């Protein structure tokens, strides 16, 4: 009788008996392709994906793709770095005491952090379960982090359900972590150890930690300026966030102000102008229809009221204070080659509700800049993070680029192929 897809080891199951049964099923599949009816469908489909991709169950070891320098760079720019203190507090500390490991991967399956019991970490090095290793299904076969990434859902893998022979003594529970703003997969949280890791309680603990990490990311974005520069006196510069929201968010000190769409447009246009803007220039940038300059002056006067300590000079209109804009932070990341960080910061187009010509030019310029950098990269994690968002999910060229660099053995290759075919058919 087949088992539930969701639970690797149902309550009351005997680990030793289940392990013996699955070892037989594993040997039958590897030696002759026979399918034991006791296999979970989730596991069988993953085994088939792995074998069809050319993976050798007897010889495969996960590829170590990142050296220390590359790993440090990715960690520094990865959005999940913000969630690591939460993961350490809720999971790593207790895992280390229990003799378990906690791993966090990026969206392409590369392990960025592996922490926990020191002796178990030393043992895990033998199967390449280390930071910098690729544990996607394409590289390591069936495993909880890679399969959770392939299916975008929580997954448990018990002992011999792993396809690679060297991993069969281990068990693991993993769940994807999603960007709270865009829904894109940022990576996977995994708990690895013995049979006790394959219990329902372990998967519940992993999922609860993922929820806490996603909540922390959301709180951090709401409470901290996304572009915070500290002045020599120790004060943070005022911040302006215009990405992905229908109105801008202005922060100065402990004050947060949500601006109307018109005030958002005005402040953004003035802040982005190098030498300031006249009322006539603002009128043209705000509407294709002719607007009276007196109306613009009245709007700017009302804007001054909500700017707090930020001074707005006239003739032309310009900011006397330096202001950190989230748009500028994305541009800086792109200029410095920090593509993953840029994608993580890019929470959506600039003021998507605005029809102001000047804002549309800024919006299109930044979006095209990000796309051009993505279309030139071989970074699958950055590309997938962008493609999984509402503003990237229908971008045929981005999906075609992903298909170009993904190996046929990738767990997402089938999904990407289907997406390219669907989008191509719709455009035809």
C-alpha cells in the first residue's frame, strides 16, 4: 500500500522496519527500474527525474560550485541573510543540542549556510553537505532541499528515499522560503539528521521557522529604510521608497509617512532631477494634458507640509537635504554587479499606478536596466527570483534565458520549458 505524499514517516511507524522496506525498494529501482508499491509518488517522481537527467545513484555526490570568496559575496547580498538570526534562534540552537544540522539554500539549490552539531557537520562533509554545494535535484538527486525547491512545497525525505546511495543513512525535512512582497522563492530551509527528522513534528517546526523568517523580512522592510545611509554624525538620511507601491513611503527619523500618488510623483521627480525642476517642467512630467503652473505650485505647497525636516527650495524646485531613494539603491547594486541584491531590492516597478510621463520614463528605464542585466547573466538564482514575481512571470525573454542556462537535469527544467512554450504560443 502506498504512503501519504506529505509524511515520510507517519505517526506510529517503526523507523527500522520502514528503512528495511525502503532499502529493498531502492535496490529494486536502481538495479532494474522496478517500482515498489510502497513508494510515495512524490519520491518515485523525483527518482525518475533524477535518473532521466543522467544521475548515477551509486556514484553521485553533490557538486561544490562556490569557493569561499564566491560564497561570502552571495551571503552578503542575499535577502535571507536578514532571516539568519531568526533561524539560529528558533532552530539552530536546539538542533545543535539535539545533534542535528540546519541548512539554508538559495533559489537554485546552492547551500549558503550549514550550521548545527559540529560532529554531524564533519560527517556530512563526506557527502558534500556543506556550504557552497549544489543540492538541487539535478546535482544531488532526491533530497528534501532540492525536491522542496523543485515542487515549491514542504518535503520530507526519509533515509533510503534519497536516491544517491551515500545519502541514504540521512533524513531531512525542508520547506521553501518566499519573498513576502513578491512571492518569489528565495531559498529553502532544511533540517537534517537521523530518523527523528522525518517526523511530522520536525516538518511542523521547519514550517513554523519559515513563517517566522518571512514575517521578519516583512517587518524589516516596513520598519527600516530600504536605503539607509548613516551620516558622520550618526543620523540616518531620510528615505523614500517608491518601488512596488501605489504611493511612496517617506521616512525621516522615527516618522513614516505614506504619500498620496500626486505627492509621490512630485517628490520622486524632484528628487531624481539633477538640477531641480521648474513648475513648467513638472507640469509636462506629470501629465500629457496642459496643466496650469499655478496648480503645480499649489500641489508643491501642500507637499511641503508633509515633508517634515526635508527642505524643498524653489526656482527651481529642488531638495536641500540628501534623501536615500530605493531606486538609487537598486541602480547602485546593478552598477556594482550585485545582481541578486538588486533583484531582492526590486519589489516591483516604480509607482505602478502612476500615469505621469516623467514617472513612466523612470519606471521603464529601471525595469529595462534590470532586465538587460538579467538577460546577460548566468546566475540562475537571480533569474528565477525575478521570473517568479508578478512582474517577471510573463517575461518570455527572461524565461528563455533561464532555459538557455539551466541544464536539462534541473528540477525546474520541465516547468521552465512549459512556461516558455505557453508564453511563446500566447505571443503568437
